[in-house]
C-alpha cells in the first residue's frame, strides 16, 4: 500500500512538474520577441497555405521563436483555419500573439506606385512589372482582350489612353502562379480604367458620357497634347493648333505619333526616313487626320484641352527651349523663323 502511495505521489509530482514546465515554456514563448529591437519585414502568405507551413516560414525568417508552439497557439485560439492570403508587414520585435492577430485580422500590405502622365501602355506595363505588381505579358494580354475592352467601353484595339496616370495603392498577387498573375493584371488594368472614367466624367460637356465618335477624337487628341507639352497653360493652345489643322485638312505632323508607331524598339533618334514612311499607321506626316488611336496616357488637363481647345488662328508651334514653352505661329514663314531661333537657343545651351 505504501509502495502504491509512493508511486502515485511520484506520478503526481511528475505531472505537476510537467505542467509547470509546460506553463513556463508557454509563458516564455508568449512573452519573448525573437529580436529586440525588432526589424520590419514583409511576409507572404500564399493562397491555401497550411498553417504549419506558414509557421515554419515565420520561424525561418525570425518572426517567431518556435513554429510548433506558434501552431499550438493558433489552434488554442481556433484561428488556425482563418489565415488571410497576402503580403503583410510584420516585425521581429512583436510577440507571437500580435503576429498571429495580424495574419488573421490585419490588412495585407498595399504597395504605392505612381504612374506618371505621358507613358505608353508598354512603358506602364514595364513600370508595373519592375514593381513586382504584374507580369508584362499578362498586362499586354489584358489591355488587348476584346472582352476587357467591351466591358470597359473602350472603342479601340487596346486600352491605350485609358490607363489613368495616378498614384495607386495596389496589392500584389497572392501566389506566384499563372492564374493569379493573370487575375492580378486584370485587376490592376481595370482599376486604372475605372479611374479614367471617374476622372473624365468631370471633363465631359454637361458631365454626360460622350458619343463614341467624340470620345475617340477627344481621347486621341488628348494623348497627343500630353506628349507635345508639359505646360498645363499651353495645352488648350496646342489642342487649338491641331483643331485648326484638321479643319483645313492639313496633316498634323506630330513627331510623338510617329514615335509611337515605331513601337517599344524606338531608340530615341527620330530620322527623316521615319517621317517619310507611309507604312507607319501613326505617321501624321504622311497620313491625314488623327492617328488611329491614342498614343499615351494623359491627365485631365490634356483631356480638358482636347474637349475645349483654345480658339485662335495658330497653325504651327515649336519649342523655344527643350522642355520649355513654345512659340506659336499663324504662317509658315514665322514658324521657320521660330525654328531657327530654337536651333540657335539649343546650340547656345539655352
């Protein structure tokens, strides 16, 4: 009997010791950060990932001290099936409960990217790809997809001109697979086009959506104006020049349209043979009227200028200095004098 009591007492002591050890281990785990001071790190949770995999990755990156204990904590709180997919900003100085709460209840990181005015669609695609937000080919496929274009009311073969320049907060693809990358490209392109329609609604006459023919003309002209001058004050005047040339059936003779037609391979040097090439559909030196589609993304000031061009008699313009304001002329003789002055200014470094 005494022997049995001793065995039971010993077993009880072992159980108490084990409980004490477990309580100590849990207390230390819950109240010990991996690092002090901590470091902020980005952490990706793939779509459909098992909690054990995520816990192991957290431990490997030094965001929790023990993957198994972190999994037990999630199971105890009944959160092990509530992980969100996405990229999270975590800190190695956080306690494990805070890390778990962020992965379950926090918001994934949104990446800030600024798409400037005047980019072609392929320049925009490269910018987004370099930021890790889309793949170039996926973005190209989306903005040339007839179903996408119909859905967003775009009357051209691409979404060129409708990819609104702005600063965006965008989420990255949840997992590195083809389906999610394609969905991401569609989401990003759709966000940009939605932004175009929202901002353009304030520019249309009477705030009503224009007829298709007017829309085409205004969007194309706005894209050319955007490329011709960076000065907001000049844009209505530039648009007025092109309106006057169109009315007189004069060729637009806009270098940016020729450059656009040369495509992504343009080396920065516009040659005489390029201006003389009628095969270039965007060559407004050789082809009458507006080019067949927009040549860049543009802001609302360029669109407003296209919708409401300045009324004047100017038919020509040339820069006074590179990147500066322009000299406008009503006749070719005055324009040629302005061109010679521009060349003198350039040679003198002005």
